[in-house]
């Protein structure tokens, strides 16, 4: 599945390079599996969702029950949905696009498919989680972090930046999931900020430091808890998901303080593709307190509105130093980043 997602995303970027600015987007109410059968009139909106149905469908049902607007949702991998939108262009039936990561939103925005969002929506979200020209907004945040065992290490003994991951004192004692999309996105941010040569040096240092490779972030958390490794690179919420059922698990998050790709916060976000007022109503709902609490409670992600707090003892978002980055640029360098990760040997066991 990871290989397929990578190929689809590379196709997405190829399509982006080939397409010009499309004509005005129009909406349609045909197309996809309904997420709700709640009583409503003729109001409906079509959503392309790169987030999975198990998570999103209950939230969309809440929206329908609240507004009477039915949602016709098409689910798939974020890269697949973005590639479909680029192919459909102005013919797309989608009124909005909910993406798992900001790079895909950047690609769709650069293709000219997204509409500027009104101030009543963007004013609820910090500027660093809003796309260029206000054509997409984040709806939840996922911070890249280090998971570690506090019984074995103190925060000051951990890498303070991505460059320090290559320090020899960590050789063979740390973990990474090199085929994971979140790690790949973090490397693409590093690439966009520092250039291809710097990325090559970072990947070479990682390989030389003999990491343990894992298929997913959750396996890294388990390896840290079991003493197999001392720490690993993950998204922040995996430790909390593990501790939900095992509250005594000895794992904690450490946020690297450098303020560049080391403390990258990726966002799931939404782009408005239509002038349909029902589509705008769904965007407004996704940044409402109700929806933001849903993301915080169901996935332990960061809510992105100041009126809703995380449900776990997370370092506040406003205390995290995050890089100022154009995610359209991240989407541009991602194919080369993936090639460099593969060429480095980091993906090999």
C-alpha cells in the first residue's frame, strides 16, 4: 500500500506539472456513496476525502444532523484523491477536498482548483496553518516528534535537531519508519528548507548511524516501550494511542526545539473547490468547536482553533517552533525526496 501511495503521489505531481490553470470549478451532486441518510431536503455537497471513512463518516453525520445538508463522500488515499481532482479539473463534482497532509493541498491549490476562504473561517485558524491566498486551511495538526523511554533517557540526552540524529552515541539504538508518509513529508520539508545536498547529508548520516527500521510508527512506540531501542522518530499521537489501553506504558514525546523541519507540524486540511454555499457550510463546521473536539478526542491530534484544547498533556501548539514553509513547494520536491530516501539505503532492512 505504501509503494502504491508513493507511485500515485508521483503521478499527481506529474499531472500538476502538465496542467495549466483550469476553468472555474462547478459543482455536481452526483457521484459517491452517501455518508448519511438523515432527513434533509435537496441540499447536498460532494466531498473528496483523503482521510478514512471510519474516522470521518461519524463527523459528517453530525454535520448532516445539525444542518440538514447531506454529504456525498468519496474516500481514498490523499494522493489518489488529489490526482483525481487534477485530472477532473473544472469537471469535478467535488465541492471540497479533505486531505491527510498539506503537500496535497498545496498541489491542488497550485493547480488553481481551490477558492479563497472567507475571513469568518480563516480567522479561527493560526496563520501558519493557512495556505497561500487563504485557499486551504488546516483542521487538525500532527507534530513530528521523538518518542522515548523516560526511565532510560532524559530529554537533554536526546537529539535536539534532525542533524543530531546522526550523532554516533545513538548508533544502533534508535528507530525510523522510512516508508511512512509522515517521515517522507518531514524529509521533503527538510529538502525544501535546506536544499538537496543537505538532505543527502542528513540521509547518509542516518544510514551510517544504523537505525532499526520499522513498517509503521506504532511499531516504533512498542519497540521503545519494550527496550529494543531508546527512541524513535514518530508522530506525536502514537504514544497517546498506545497509552490509551496501556496507561502505564513508559513512553513519552520529546519535541525537538530547533524550529525547522525538526519540529515540523503537518496538518490535515480542507480546500474549498466550489462556490456552493453548502460546501462552505461544511468547511465552517470542520473548524467549529464541535468538530475540533472530535479530532482531539478520537485521534489525539492537535485542534487548530484556540477555543479547543488537546485532550492530552501535549506541549501547546503556540509553544512549538515550526518552520515557515510553502507546502506547494514541499509537493514539488517530494518526488526527488522519495528518490533520495530510496537511493540512500535507508529503506533497506
